[in-house]
């Protein structure tokens, strides 16, 4: 269901970048199985031109990549951790090439948008989207800081780092005092 639209987007990105297709051409005919969590599975075949196509369901994959269930969130927030959390089996060369493409292939949304609405409108729209995205991230960060401050200061449900460090220092001091007291008692008892 999602396979064809996802492949259309990926092939659009690959078609706009010759270097990316050149990286895939040596793997023509090979298949890759990509699984998102325990649900969505994509099985793709690399064509002679370096594009992706739907592979036959009975074809054994050359490489299998299983991504964690939270991969859509990781892709948006911490894309570097996405590949490190993946489980990979099969061809290491193909897996490394796909990882390289994931890290380096970018959508030039401004270029695509300019073909529909013109250069100036596309530029302004991309700038506006960037500002909105930064505003959303800033708002989320401020909200998280406010909640943290409320839970640590106003309604202490979570201990502050300083309180924990002070408590640990007091426990260490008490342990040391107790050890000295035990040694004194031992000396008094023996002497």
C-alpha cells in the first residue's frame, strides 16, 4: 500500500542525483528488505539504471534492514541514531551503500516547488517552513523545560540534580563517619 508512493519519492530523489544512482548501479539486480518495527515491510530491487522497483515477494533479499518501531520519530529528530539502532543482515557492501545514501541524499524541495509556483514563491515558502519548524522545535523545548522546572521546583515530583548530588555526598560522609566510629569502638574494645 505505502510501497509504491514511497518508491516514487525515493526514485524522484535518486533521479535528481546522478552520484546516488551511480552508487547503486553496481548492485543492479540485488534486493533489499526494509522493515519498520514489526509492521511495514518494503522489498525493493535495484534496477540497471540505479533506481528502485518493487521486488517479487518470493525473492530472497541480498540485505535485510530492520529498523526500530520509533524509526519515523528518529528520522525526524535524531537521524544519526536511526542507523545505529538498525539490525542488518546480509551484504555489508549494499547495507553500507544504502546507509551512505540515507545520510547524504537530500530532497531539494525548493527546486521542485519552484517548478510549480515559481522561484520567488518557492524560496519564500521554504524560508517560511524553516522558520515554522524552528518555532515548533523552540516551543517544544521551552515546554519541556517548563514541565521539568514545574516537576522539580513547584511540585517536587522529580529530584533536582543538585539535591541528588548533595544527598549522595551526605551518604558518603555518613558512611565515612560510621567507619571511623567502628574503628574507634574496635580500638576501645581491644585496648
